[in-house]
C-alpha cells in the first residue's frame, strides 16, 4: 500500500510541476529534470503517428492506443517529459508579459496518466488540491465543476497561481478512465492571456476520448 501511495504522490507532483514550471520552459532552458525517471512507470504507450503530415482526418489530433485529443489550430505536439504522456505547445505565440518572457514561457497543455488506486473522483480531486495548497499556499481555485466528457466522469478546475513572478491561469481537467485509470489535462497560460485561450482550452478538453 505504501508503494502505491508513493506512485500516486509522484503522479500528482508531476502535474504540479507541469502546471507551475512548464515542461516547455524547462526543456528550453536546459534545467535538470530527474523527475521523469521516477514516473516512467506511469506513462502509457508512445504517441502514434496521428499527427504526421498526410495523416488525413487525424492530422489535427494526437492518437495513441489509450486516448485521442484534438490539437488547436497552430498548436504543435512536442517532446513530453516530467511524467507527461503528451504535450502540445503554441510555438508561434507572441508573449507580451515581461515576466513570462524572461522564463521563455509559452502556453501549452499536457496529458498525464495516473491511477485512482481505488479512490473516488471526489477523493482523488481533493488529494490533488491538497497537494497544490501544501506546495504553493497562494493557489486559488477560481471555478470547479463536475460533468461528463465522452462518457467519462470529469472534474474541471480553474486555477490561479503566481510562480517565478508570473501570474498563471490553468485549466486542470481530471478524468476517470477505464477501470481504475485516471487522466489529467493541464492547460496553462498567463492570467493576462486567459480570455484569449479559455474557449480553446475547454473545447480541446471536450475532445479527449479514453479508448476501451
């Protein structure tokens, strides 16, 4: 049981790090990333060629053995790390926030795989929220709602966080998968750009399909 708890904690921390630091920012700045090695056991199958040129109707999607999700126009899939299964970045984004420019931040979203380990969605959501509050006391949960996306129970949370002098706004989507699986989508941008991305984030989250 203790080992299972450790795995759950690592999954949650991977989401926390993805939200607050930004996988893309870490990669661009060559910061040490040793967390990915600890979470490789939670990562699902490799991304298939659904986003390759000439893939037809699937050219604007990420498709794996386990899930599919649409890509917003102009957003590109990039290498994932820090426990993420997939990551998509708005690589052509022009950042006007001076603090965000200093850390080379660009808006992105990440897909993370985990397990409920027998917990309910309500219990699992509270674990995630508690972990965020304990690690970063200034976190604000601005809006929450329960709903169903493509037949799967979902809990959505809008989160406001200040990290490295940047005010971030995040849409965190927790999805119950098949059996005991759990999926987490983390959509990340600056608070000043939130209104520009809000509809894109929610629409993209609505396209997430867990495969049987």
